[in-house]
């Protein structure tokens, strides 16, 4: 498996550069094809530095920088194309991507790189646990959560089904490190779910406040690291995809605790000024420090002196917002430039810290409102209608959108779908919701030239991405998805 072998071999080399400022000892190791783990990781401080390296692939364009955060919206119906200069994005947005498409392999590489780095910690930290069990628990718990999240995100993109016990092909489960001959087969969807839940439940136990040296709410806690609440968030999200509705309610409730959706300026502020440390709305965010680390959603966000964006919010999306909904101005801004985009609304959700148009802003990957909407959907599936309506209204009222109308209550699942579309616009959920709801994409009147693809049937194999061609060629055990 070419990419997996490559990421495993270079993991420690990459960690040397990432961890250099935190531990000079790591830099003393001579990089080789397969590095001596004993020399690379000598104590828990080394593992702390290595943990930072686990988060790094999540920041790149192959993960939250684009692949999971804006590209799925470009591929669905939340954004409307306004220029023909899409370059590599064209294959993705018009759904004619192939196993050789770069965006496909970029995510595959990023996810398995994160998994490989997490495996190094999970498989070797045990020998140092006795020196500080609580610190070791915190490090290992996060590594398990990262491994689970990456496997689940791979399943969402490359898996042939979302059904909990499906025997259809999922993705390879990788739990080893440093095995050069690694050429795994694809595990079934059920097996991937099993592995994800196993890792998340183990992480939940390790990250209990009594088991760690730094817990959520403690001095020094940083929302750029996965906490116990974040693990429970993941358990709720995975349970939703698996349609395990009782579990979805349980884990969402555990993760919510006594938190309420952010309102007013506090909600607006998490997008513009990044001041979210004390705002319960943000549970986990991917940290971006400089332009060199990437700009979130660069194809759709306008920057200082540059209005050469390729997409604008679709009219179909914007028409869903009630007058006075805070999200209209929190997520979009009217362009003052001349030309075809002048006077129209563009995405401003990721402009930058303090509203500065430099694109350096953290990706708020896990948010409280998602938990409320997960629990609302799950409760409605279970027949708990009063609780479902209360949760959906909690989000709507916090956004100044007003309570559900009688008609919306009568068509509750459409109301949930629309609320998710409004709340998570440009955050990548829309593509996956189409798959979950088994609905096709209809771009309607938003599909105008230069766009060339206007609809995608619900049963299209294009809802499942192809395994990268390099993996198919390098690994005889790897099977391609249908239609490619």
C-alpha cells in the first residue's frame, strides 16, 4: 500500500521537525528508512510533542483545510460557481473525479498519516505509563480519538455504505506502526464501525477527569486538543451515521451537559475574532497560526484586494434564512467590488481573526449546535417529539430565526435537514447529509454557466469517492469502488 507505507516510514522523520522546539533529544536521532522508536521517544514529554504531530495532518488542505470543510459544499448545492477557472476543483465539483484526482489522494494521505502517528503513540506509550499514569492517559486518549476520527472520516468518504452492520467494503483498519510490508485489505463497514467505537470508548475512559492530569475546564486546557466532551461528541456523530438513535441521544446529552447554544455577539465572535475559548459553542477547533499553514476555504472566501473567488453562496441556500437570522451576516458579506460578483453576498465565515481578510482563522470542527441537532433528529426517530422540537428550537432561537412553525413541525425531518444546512453552511456537512438521507443533488436555477453539472442521482456511485490509483497499483489486496 504505497501511501500507507510511505506515511508510516516518514512519520518519525516528520515528528522530528514538528517536535524540535519541544524536545532537542528527538533531533539527535539520525533519520533512517525505519527509525528506532526507542531512540525517538524517550519519555512522556517526547510523547507530548509527538501528540502535536498527530494533529498536524488535520490542518492541511487534505483534511480540514479544504477536503472536509469546504470541498463537500462545493460538491453539493450550498455554493454556486461563478467562474470557469476552477483548475483541479472542476473534477470534484462536476463529479467526474477519478482515482488519479489529486483531491482524492490528498485526503487519503492526510487521514492515514494521522492514523500512523496516532498508532506510534498508542502502541508504545505503555512502557512509560508508570512514570505518570494520568499524563499518559491524556496523551493516549487523544491519540485513540484521532485514530477513530480519521478512520470514521475515511469511511464517510470511501465506504460503500453507512449502514451499521453492512458487509460492504469500508476502508482498511490500520493499528500497527513500522510494518514496511503493510498491504491491508479493505475491512467491511461493520468492522470499521466496530473499530471506531472501540477506540472512542477507550478514549472516553482514559479522558475521565479523575484519570488525566489536565481535563476540560482546568487551567491550561486548550480547545485545540480533543477533550472528553469532544470524544463524546464523536460518539454522538458516529451513532447518528450508524442510526443507533438511543446511543446518539445518550452521547449527545453527555457531551452537551449544561451548555446552551451561543447567542448574539458571542456567536458572531467565534467566526470573526477567534475568541472562542470561553464560548461553549465551540467544542474542538483545528488551529491555524499563519498563512503558511493554509487558508480555510480559500476557493470561496474573499481576501484583501482579491475578489477572484470561484463560488458564491447559492440562492437556494440564502433563501432558507429568515429575515433577522444572525447567520446571514455572520457567514456572508456583500461584496463592494465591481464586476459580476459586485453587490452579491460572498462567504465571509473564514475571513480571519478579528475579521482581518487574511484567511488565518481556526476551523471550528465540533460545535455544540451539532449535538443539539443530532439529539433532535435522534429523538424524533425514537418518537420523542416534544424533546426533538425543543432541541431544534433551541438552535433556531439562539440564531434569532424564530421557533418552528406548525408546518415545519409536521415535516420535521425536512426541518432538521434545512436547519443543518443553515447552521453548517460552508462547513462540509451538506454532501454527507445527502448520503445519509439518501437524496440526490439538484442545483436548480443556481446551476448556470460556467457550471456544467446540475444534478446527481441518489444512487450515483459518485457519492463514494474512488480509492486513489496509486494505492490500487501498489497494493494487490486493495479493491476499487464501483464505477471507477
